[in-house]
């Protein structure tokens, strides 16, 4: 994930976050409120950016997160799991009927840092945040890999996500990069009931 290998979460911490995300979504869909879950694990109480990606039958169903470290990691995952399930404007809210087909993926992010040239982006390693004026778009590092994009295609899609023309990166935009530790329920066969 990061420049420093101590930033990696261990399997126990990843499993805690994946189970937390599923419990949060399930509880929220049933009760309409946040569950009361907490931890005192120092790795999970550190403020860190994270995104929660939801897929149903391997199709994107929601993805929301904080790129910057606003809240403790476990709290970010809890809140972003519910937001991805209920607030992603691209999709209707998740229904309880979809829970058994749901797969959860979590991306824990390093702090974004500005780069000076588009060529500094490493496809497959860097997530990108492209901004110009009030426009801003973020793509997680796994997106270009999953879609088979080269650097130019990746930058073009980052511009589109920001509401800019696809070649705006050639004319000058702010580009920040970050890395992510990505893990999912599928990695741990958590969906097999």
C-alpha cells in the first residue's frame, strides 16, 4: 500500500473491516441507523482515507469513500459502507434481497501527493485525483487494471470523472496520486455461507 510496509493491515484487521462493512450495511438496511461497533486496535483507530466498493453479481453497485484521513479508519469504513449501499447517485439504494449476492471490497488509502508530470503516474500502483477549478475526479488504483487501460486512457477517464474533457490532462490539470491496500470478501471466501 504505502512507502512504509508498517502501513499494511494484517489479515485479522482486514477481516474485522470486511465484517464491519457487511454488518453495518445489513443493520442499516434493517434498522435504518448506524450500528454501535467500535475497536481499540491502534491500526484501525488511526485516521486514514478509505473507499468501500460494492458489487452485486460482479457488477459495480456502489463506491464511496474519503480520500483524506478525516476519521478513524474503522469509522470511515462503517460510514462509507452504508453510503456506498444507499447514497451512490449512480445506483438505487441496495435492497435487503441483494445482500446474499453482495461482495464488499475495501481500499485503504495513503495520503494523496501532488505530482508534476502525468508520466509520473504508475498504472496499477497509483490511484489518481484529477482536478481543475472546481472539478475533481478520483479513480482507485485497481480501476485501470480491471479495465485494461494504459496510462493515457487512465488519465482520460480521470478527466471524465472530474467532468472535464478527456484530453484536458494534456493541457494542464492538477494530478495527485495515492496508493491503496485493496482487499475483499472474495479474498477470504467470506461470501460462502
